[in-house]
C-alpha cells in the first residue's frame, strides 16, 4: 500500500474515532455532557538522539469533573519514518503527527504514562515538539496554558522537560 493510501486510511480512522463511530475498545466517548468542565494538563520529557525522538509524558486532570478519556496530539517539525512501533492507544495521524488516548482522567488525578520512541525519516539537529489536546472527552477546558506545550529538542542527548 502506498504512503498516501496509508495516510488516508489512518486519517479516516481518526475522524471516525473523533465522531465516536467505529471506535476500538478503550476509545469510547465518555458520558460527559456539554456542561462538564475539566482542566487537562501534560507534564513530561523529550529527548532527541540522532534520528530517534523519545517522549514520555503524564496527563493530569485538575477538574472539576473526571474524564473517561481524552486524546492528546504530538506534532513534530521533522517527518516521521514510514514504520513506527507506537505505544498501545496511539496512532499515526500524518507525516509528522501522532495521537494517543490518555485513558481515564480522575478528578485531581493522573492518566496513564505515555512513552513514545518515534523514528524520524532522517537525522535532525533539532526538532520542535508540540503537545496539545486533540479531543477533551466532550468537556470544556478553560485553561489551555497547561495542555499546550512547544519544546525545542536538540540532538545533544539531553532531556528537555515541560
């Protein structure tokens, strides 16, 4: 299957997930109504070494409501290699993009730890990593400062925290 065809299949599947149709187990929409509010936040580390970008993060929820699930998005300034071994609950969403489910986010609690080892198409001296919320479980989040991050990772072997 050609790369364009694969991308179309992945994007179509992600659109179906966002619409709640045909979602695989664990991606079901939570019962939160439009009046629900949650403050989702992400904290983690990024490490670039050669053509491998490692990302480790923990989603958190400061409330006032719990969420059954949310979806975070990771966008890169460099293209991903064609083949990726992604963590469970994660899917490729484009040439430079991956999305991952957070799992349940209890009130004033943490979701599952998410670790990604993303192979880049070619070695890069630096990569800009953008982390944000793609889908917030149907809840309102009035504080985007703690769930929208931009991190510059240099190919130095150092870890960069956010």
